[in-house]
C-alpha cells in the first residue's frame, strides 16, 4: 500500500482525473435508489400518528435505517424488536396498548402493509398538508430534529401545527421557543447546510 502511494504521488494529476471520472455518483445514485425502494416497501405498524409521520418522513428523506439485527425490547427485555425506531416489541405494545415507539397510550394507526395505494396516497397528502402548514423555519427545524434523532422534538412541532389547524387548541402557544432552547432553531451555520441542498 505504501509503495503504491509513493508512486501515485509522481503522477497525481493524471490519476486524480481518472478517478473522478470513474467514481462517485453513478455508484451512489444506484445504491440509493435500490435502497430507497426497499425501504419504502417496508410496512410501518404499531405506531401513533405522530410517530408514524416521523417514520414516513425519514423514509422519504432517505434517513430511514432498517434494523439489521433484532433490538432489545424495553418491555420484555428480549431481542424481539425488529422494526427500526421501535423501542418496544409488537406483542408488548399490543399488551400495553401503547405506541411501539413513544410508548404513549395513543391511538395506533393501521399498518401501512394493508393499505391500498389510494390510502397511501391519502397519507402522503395529509403529510404534505401538514408540511404546507408549517413555516419554512418550522419545516427546517422539523427536518433537523428528525435528522438528529430528536423525534420527540419533531413530533412536538407537528403537534402544534396540527392542533392549531384543527382549531381545537386552548393552550396553543406560538412562542415556539420554550423547547427550542437547545439552540438548533437559531439561524446559523447549520442552516447554510440545509440551504445548499
Ligand atoms: Zn417486548
Ligand atoms: Zn408514538
């Protein structure tokens, strides 16, 4: 390896050019499209509305990482969790009547596996409607939170938008800063990353 390295130095200009031509994005886009199709096909089940939204968002943004090995369930301590981002296995979630991700006793959304194309489209439209109700700033904040794994924070944003659009909200507070104190909503160098895309 070291011998190869030193000889490459001599004609670095040439080898660099050739590498540029051969590598990078054909490989990358191929990898992503195959992976994305597989991920889109994975059913999402046992989740409440807000967790389902986040998982769907992850899928769409290419940020969904499927589990390769079963994870330990926080309920029964067995390695029975097979779905990414779930913390509790399906039997435990059913028994406790909670969402498999946030473990709250929320209404559980039907599995996407049994859904028709029309229903999936409706889901997507609902999600897009939610996003359209967000300000650009809220959307960016939502995306960043999901990206960082702060799903709870992301869900809070979605909750606010939802409750304000339903008009059924008494303690709705558009202050938007109480739980943003970790500073990731402040316009700064992180934002420039987002805008580059
Ligand atoms: Zn369990
Ligand atoms: Zn949940």
